[in-house]
């Protein structure tokens, strides 16, 4: 019976409304006069100058939209490498470079070395290096490689998390440490891989450790000195979670006192993980921050009957006080490690004759949610990739309708649950274009054979229990890249990739979308049709976040880190899986840049330039 | 009979303080020790880092021939008992010397 159910489920799961990029361009009737497929828009606050990239997602809304247009469909095929920078560290590279003024800021994975590069000089030489020397014991506590997913700039400081559960601020001019605060004890399994996010005088940081039996936390630190402005745990009593009178979840099953305790057996919430390790978004009009929480601990669900709030959920909080405004649990009693940490992109959409302030969230569970960000109501929840664990999300309750065949069993292999723990999409962030009204995301196509084991909590060791054999989903390709309509909840176009597409995305004012692949290709794609306009092979995998910026020479550049690691190890036995790397690639039209190529006619050390050889002598 | 032999081996195993890099595994080749080590590998959360098939994940692959801290039985014992500076916890207070040798035996069984 289980098998036949599973077969039916698989058939349902495969029926994704999809259009290949090889198919004709989208129906013109779907495109409004202004060129938008959906009419969706966004607030691009803080409205940085077009050529700058001062935060990981460029704006508070997490759109990763660059208004730059110098690189366009007419010249994108001429993109060449202008310069590169190797940082020497061999763990996975997941962050986006920041460009503030004439300086680029980079931070490596563990040991989290920061570099400032001078973009005004030939070859972007190093201005300063900062070595924080984090505790190496963190290496053994980080579940999914020793990565860092981003860094922040604010008030003349570069601020970022160290793997060992510390946050550090560095003087952006001198590279000297300004402050460092210890946020947790790394030997208990809490690490910090999250991209610090700044709004005004506060920097928002969250913990990692979903597989280590931690109790997740999210906090606001004061940019000035790193002191804690507020801290909210993600499990436990309401008081510790900053849940009070302002908290109004949309769905009744998430209303009640101390649900962060009562939806767990005994005191298991204390090891309930729910670590908020993903990106943070901010709405300046509502003054709210949005972030997700990780899977519950342990990963074996039979050990923790109950909803397990607030794991695999999304929080809206007042940015100033930290008080929770609403929450929504994507996957109640998460049995598959589907998490809720993926990014939330804040956009405004036309909806039944009115404009609604929403957020779009591609969950690991395979459903893309369009949620009213003022109250937590799910407007749209549709499948964006292959899954077979749920037949749908019931919009009247907000709950998934789970397929019986997808439940894991202790000490028994359950075959072909889709997706596996890594999801249909992971932390790698999507992008939104106000020109097309679409979102763009790198996603996965995979399944697992799952055997669960009973585990016990031993501090500082994995509190896990999932034994998995993961394999590619239908079609045999592990990855895809999609364009998504967040109003209708459907794909507009898609491209298949051999390996999981772990890359972040940038979309530009020229309707070009840039993303990379695990087998080391960096691509530019037409945002409207999905046609690949340019591809460049780089040294290792791309599983970071590309950016577009304007150099001091008023030239547009595209930059992206290459260096395999992180969760990409799932594909390590796929033929062609790349070796490690640590190189930032910077591209421009024809590879041109300050002092590069034929314009770099002297060495720095020989300045001032030697007297030119007369043309006549040069011919001898 | 197998159980009796196993008990005898355990009784004669050296105290943990005496283990050096060149100490021979007192349980080498013992099938019961392999199975006991297998059980401990899951029970003590070793599998959480090194995977249930020992091919690694959070922590290193234990089935290949690359050993950061030595491949001799005594060296593997030492790595488990004392941990490493790069995040492997020390297990000497959570497992007995005999249990650690059982885990060593299980790991060695994957290298034949």
C-alpha cells in the first residue's frame, strides 16, 4: 500500500507547470504594456547609488536588483575577466562582495579573514587585511561546511559573524578591530554562519546549529559597540521569545500561550534548534524585520511529537523592540529537515483589485509562498520544483496536506521521498526584477531514500538521526534555474543544470540575470525568455552571490566568488564535481578596467614612468 | 563462545593511559567488537558527523586512506579519546577505553 501511494504521489509531484527555455517565449498576452509579467513592484530602500552594493541583497527588501544598464543584451557576449582575487581559503565561498565608494570588501570562510581592495587602482590591490583568528573548535561544530554567507557595512565599519559564535566590527578605513562580542559557546554546537544585516544603528544576527541540538536565537546588536539591544530565542517560553500582546499569527493553530514549550515533549524545546541562519529582510514602512528558523532537533521526528513551534517557521518582528508581530510555520512537525530559513523577498503585488504588501519565500519543502507581510496570511503556495511529500498547502488552514507515504520510519528505509533534507531550494538567494515582476532562483531536483535512527543529545555533537541516500529527481538532472510568477504561483521559464544550482542571483536593469553552477559555469540569461546570452567557465563551483557594481572608472562590472563547499558536497560523487577554489572573478565588457591590458604600460614599482622609447628606436 | 572470548579480550585490554601510537588494537579482527563499535558509532552520534556509511559529511571520510591524525590503531584511539584542535570532541569521559577500542575496530573493519 505504501508503495502504490508513493507511486501516485510521484506522479503528482512530477506534474509541475513548467516551460523549458527551449520552448517559445512566454505568451505576449501575459506581459503588461510596461513589460511586467505580474505588475509586482518593490521598495528599494535605502536607495543606494546605482553603482554601489553595500549590503548582501543590495536593498532591505532582498531583491538583489541592480538598476545598472551598461552591460546589456547587445554587449553581454563580450564579457571577459577584468581581474581576479584569490583569498587562499578552501572552504565553500557563499558571500557577496560589498562595494562601498572605491573599496571592495571580502570576507573568507573560516578563518574569516577580511580584505579591503582598492578599486581605484590597477588590479584592485589590497588596502588592508584583518585576521580575527576565531576558535578552531568551531570547525567541528559547523554542520554544513565552515562557511560565511555574507557581511555588512555600516557607520564606517565592516561587521560580520565569525564561525565561533562571535560578531566582529572592523574599521573600514584601517582594518583595525573596533569591537568583538561573544554571542554563544561554540562547544555547545552553536556557530554563526549567517550574513549580518544592518538597519540604522542595529545589526541583526542569528545562530546556526540546527543539527546540533542548540536553542536558536536572533538578536539585534548595537552597531556602535556590539552590545545586545534585544534577543529573541526561537523556542521556549513566550518571555524569552519576545512574544507579547503585539503577537497576532494569522492562523488559529499558532495562537496560544508558550507554544514554544507546549508543542514539544517535556523540555525537548531546549534542544529544539530552530536556528535562524538565513537572510534578514526589512520593511521601513512597517519597521519590521523578517527571518526564518531552521529544522527542529533532533531530525528524527518520532522523538518529538507535536508541532514543534517555532521550528521551520517565519517571524515578523518590530525592528526596534524585537517584539514578535506574527509568525507562520511552513512545515509543522518538520519530519524531513525542510527548515524555514530561506530568504524572504519583500514586494508589492496586485491582488484581487488591490495592492498587497507581500513577501515571497521559496521553501525547501518545494512550495513557493506569497504571504501578506502585514499579517502572515498565505495568499499563494504553489509547487516550484519536484516534491512528493505533500499534495498541496491548504490555504484555509495554512497547513500542508501530507502524503502518507512520505512519513519516515525508524530503522526502516522509506524510498524516494522528494525533496531530501537539502530541499528544492536552499539558502542561496533569489532575485526580483521590478521590470519583469518575476523572481529568479537556482533550485534542486532530488529525492532521498531515508532511514531514521533514534538519537540522544550529547552536547556539542550532532543531534540528527537521518541516514539518507540522495539521488537526482525525474529527468536525472540535479539542478534547475527558474523564473517565477509570485502572483499566479507558476513558472514562466526554466533551465536545467546537471548539478544542484546553489548560486545566488543578480538581475539588472538590462533584463539580464546572472547565476552560476556547481560545475563552474557563470551565466547571463535573458530575464524575459530564459535564453542563455553568455557563459564563462571558472575555476571551481559557484555557490555564492553575484553582484553588479560601477567602478570608480564609471564602468559596470559583474563580480562573483567561485569556491565549492557547503551543502554542495551532496553532489561530490557526480561526475565532474569540481575541486575547491577561492577566487573572486570580476567581469567587464572586453575585460577592460583601470590600468588593465594595453593601458597598463608600466609597473607600479617603476613609477614614475620611465622615459618612453622613441618610436624610431623601438623599430630597431 | 564468541561472547566469552569477547569478555576475555575486554578484561585483558590495556588501560587508556597506556595507549600509544604503536599500541596494537586488543580487539583487532573481533567480529563482536566490530558490531559493538557499529552500535556505538550511531549511539554516540559519530554518524552525525562522519555519516552512517562513514564516508564523511560534517567531519572527515573514515573510509579513505587520508588520515589527518594518523592511521595506526593507537593513533585512531588517541584521536577519539582526546579529540582534535579542529573540532573533534574528546570522548574519553563519555566512553570507556574498551568502547573506544570497539569503535576503532569498527573503523578498521572498513579498511580491509
